């Protein structure tokens, strides 16, 4: 009979916490994060400490304004037009009261007290996943230990049926880092069943499918990532991958369309120009190819990588003459900068060398040497490059 009053008391506590949870949800929905924290502090008791601390952990990981090594957190009540991201950016310039909340120690204590409540292991995974994303290798524990603890929390929770799309994504990411592609793909696909629009899952699947030359599958996921990413940098990366895959599949007009959108998102990037040049040349759209090559060239006219990419694209699409004209035009526009002219002659020599024209290769090697002799000391490494090209 002594059990009955305890059960009645427990049910009553749960009902009260459920009512308090509605208030908590309302505060969070209205971006009153400091009030939400204070509310949780005010209602915590021995009977509801498990539920309250799970809510506190969730609040800390999602809604902090400032954190100190994820062992102390600050919160703000935001106005309707304020964003949490903007508040975080300004937090370093402001004095904000910090709440000490050692999530790792609290979780260890609760797991010891409630070993069968696997929400705690899921929360442990969430905690270390957040640390991995925010701090990388710059946390108290090393990166490998953070990942191990993340994996341990999520994998134990998953084996006991406590999952969400983030935990399944993180398990896939862990396997991907450990070069376990099949397990990674399995977990990424499980994650998509819970949230089919989560961009990072699509992006990582696209990457894995490109590794095994499943370009159609990779394209599907790259496109979905591009559609769903909100942050411009990530969206641009997914768009570049999509453009690259469309090019590989011979769908160059579609590739150009999405790559031009990428150039609007983040103008003047090497990879966007790289894939655009490939598609323009493949379609024989020479005027646009030359404009793209010029944009690439002026990103860094000294760059061996950039200029060899330009050279190889033109040569492999049988446009060597247009390539030489392109570089000659650079020479016509710059008559006095001998360093610039030396590099252009070097790139022309590389183009002729790739096209197996020995005489023109040697002629332009000497022109490059003469130009560099004006501006570089005789011991400069560039002369070693020229000597190797001249002796081949």
C-alpha cells in the first residue's frame, strides 16, 4: 500500500512538469531564452530533476548567446526582430552574466542514477557533437576523444531506440571519418528517413557517391543539398558539386546554369570558374570560355595550378590555337611588367609542351627566361623550372 501514494505523487509531479513545459515552449518560441533558463531553475526539484536537466541541456546547446568551453553559458531575451546569430557575434564585446552548467558532469551523475534512461546517452552524444562542430580540435579534450564520446553516446542511445536525424547523421559522419563508407551511407540514409531535407546529410552522401563513381546518385543528393542549405558558403559548395557532376554527366547547359547562380552567391571563386570553363569549352561557347579563362587567370596569374587547368581544358577540347591567342593578348596588354610577361611566356610554353610542340616550347622557355632575368636573381627557383622544361 505504501507504493500507491508514491505513484500518485509521481503522476502529480509529471502533470505539473507537463504544464510547466507548455510555459517553457512558449518562452522559447518567443525567443525569451534567459527567462526560459530562469524558469527551469525555479521549478527544479528532486522529483523532476531528470526532465528539467534534459531541458536545460537542450536550451544550452541550442539557444546560448555565449559559451565558455561548453561548461558555462549565457542567455538573452531577444526582441522580435533580433536573431540569435547576431547576438552571438556581438557577445564578445558585451558583459553578459554567465551561468555555470557542467553538462558532462551532470550527465555522468544522471546516467549513474538513471542508467536505463537512454535519453541521457542521446544528450551525451548531442553535447559532444556540438563541441566537435563548434571547437574542432581546440577544446579541453582532443578531437579524437570528443568524437569517441559522441559516438559512444549516440550508438548506445540508437541501440535502445532513442534517435533523431541529427544523431543518425553524426553516426554516419563518424563512420565516414573512419573510412567506413558502407556504414556511413547506411546511417545517412536512416537520417534522411527522419528528415529528408537535412542538407548536410545530402551533401555527405553526394560526396560518398562521387567516391564510388555513382554520379547519378551523387547528383541527386548534391542538388538536394544545394536546394536546402541556407548558409551561403555551404550552398555555394553544394552548387559547385552539382555543377561538377552535371559536367561529368555531359549535362553542360544545366551545369552552366547552376554555376552562374553560384557566381552570384559568392563571386570570383576558383572552383566555380573551373567547372564553368569545362562546360563552356565542351559546348564550344568560346566567347564565354575566354571570359571565364580571363577571370581564372587574374585570380592569380602566377599560379601554376590555375594556369595548367586553363591549358589542359583548352588542349583537351582541341582549342589550343584559341589558348595561345588568349595568352598573347595578355602580353599585348602588358608590355612593361617583366615578371608578368615571364609567367605568361611560361604558361605558353606549358601549353605547347602539352601539345607536343618542342620548338615552340623551347622558344617560349627562352622568352620566359629573358623576362625573368630582368626581375629575378639568378638563383631564383623559377630558373630551375625553365631548365627542366628546356631539357625535356
